C-alpha cells in the first residue's frame, strides 16, 4: 500500500434513467404491456463515480446536467453519495441526458438521449483535472463528446495519472485514445467491436498489443486480464441476477477505487467482481451499487 492514497477523477455522463420491465422487447410498430416503471439516476460516468466513492475513494466528478428538474435531482443525488460535484456544470437551455431502459429477464437494452452530456467541453475538464496529481486515477467513458474524451486522456497522461478508458458505447471509440490509455475495460461485445475477435481471451490479447493493460468484463463469467504477454481469467461469485443495469459501471468504479487505495490489479479485480455481483442482485443503477462494508462481507461469505 502506498503512503498517499490517490483520488479518482471521473469524466463522463450523467443521465436520468427511465426504466420499465417487460416479458420481451416489442417489435417495430408494436405496443406491449410493461411493469415496474421507475425513474433512476444513472449515466455511465455518474454510476462509476458513485461506485468509486462507495468503494472507498475520494471521487471528483466532471459532467454536465441540464437546467431542468432532472438536473437538480441528479446533482443532489450525487451529493447524497458524497461525490465531489464542484465540476458538474449546468448547461443553459438544455435538457439533462436520459436513458430509456427496457429490462427483460434481468438483462437490459438502452436508448440514450445525450442532452447536456453533449456540452461537456475541454475547459470544464481542464478546471477539474487542475487539481489532479501524479498517481491519481482518471476514469473516462464514451457518452460525452469525442474531443472531450481525448482531451481528458491526454491531460491525465501528462499529469502522470493512471488513465482508464471504459470504451462504452463502443461506437464512439477512436484509436487516437489508445496512446493516452493505461487500462482499457471493454465488455465482451465492445472487445469484439474493437478487435474483430469474437473470443474474449483472443480479443484481450490482441488489444493488449496496443494498450498496456486490458480487462474484458464477461458478465457472470467474470473478467479476463491481459497484460505483459499474459492473459488470465478471473471468475466471479455466482448470484441470481435481478437487474444488470449498473454491473459494468460498478466494476469500473470499484476497480478504480481500489487502485487508488494502492491495491494490486489482481486484488482490485477481485473486489470489483464481488461489487458487480452484488449490484446485479438489486434493481436500478446507483442505488444498487454496494458500499465497502457490504462488499467485504460478501467476499468473506463467498470467496
């Protein structure tokens, strides 16, 4: 463990999730009945920031909300989790981002409306990262403008931060990000999109030729780490999934938090897999993310 515990800086999206369950997805032009509708604070950036904070990190979040009711609720929710929101800006005359989520059999399909997330710019990121120091963790996703992602990664690298890119959604990926990325964390679908390899181990190994460390998350199967010419699979505890909405975000935020605490990648992966496993046993995004104490208890009982 290092003497100085690093901070986690998250640059990314914040959305209001509109969630409804159904027995199946509707066909084009079809209306079907749903159930269990609820609204829920989400967005990959916000979810990961909450996960980092609940996993013990001092977390600073850089994002943009709209000047609407959702924006107020989203900011207050983050503050309730004790995430540092000084760099969450309010975009004038712009709605907050939303995600329409259909949950079918514990799995989800999502439609994003970027709203204010599309206004997050380099100036906001520069102000936020002016406080960062070498050894701090930077965590970025792809639900904000591409130029903002690139600027954040470049700035983080220049400052000596450990830069983590969660390439989701993969359609927003740009190879220009790679020289400034220390760790990339795609899921199986994203790793295939980025590498052309269907097998996640092969995809991880191929991506590791371009990025020093690759972690492919594989849902209930755990994850795959490829680094230094070695590829290793890590299983995760078996649980009954209720809602997978924030599983990947929980993994990323928890992993970043444990690195900031000075843990090895292997220990951080073990913790993050347990946190993600716990998250899928509850409905929703941020409210399903477990805290340090819950994860520690789960690990004692299941590992």
